[in-house]
């Protein structure tokens, strides 16, 4: 008899984990995508600043 209870508990536990992953999974993925986008933006801004700096150096006599 105790084995049946343990199996039920395991099953409920796995269901809770699956439910949590369904709720949190997409949220975590969205956060990661946002971080990736922010990283790209910072890269482009840094490249643009570097380019402006180089342009200014070239213009100096």
C-alpha cells in the first residue's frame, strides 16, 4: 500500500513541476530574448561611437 501513495505523490510532484515550467518557461525565454536584444543595441552603439571617434580623428589636421 505505501508504494501506491509514493507513486501518487511522485505523480503530483511531476505535475506541479510541469505546470511551473509551462508558466515560467515562456517568461524566462522572453527575458533572455530581451537581454539578447539589449546586448545587440549596446554593441551597435559602441561601434557607432567608435566610428564617430575615428571620424573625428581623421578630420583633425
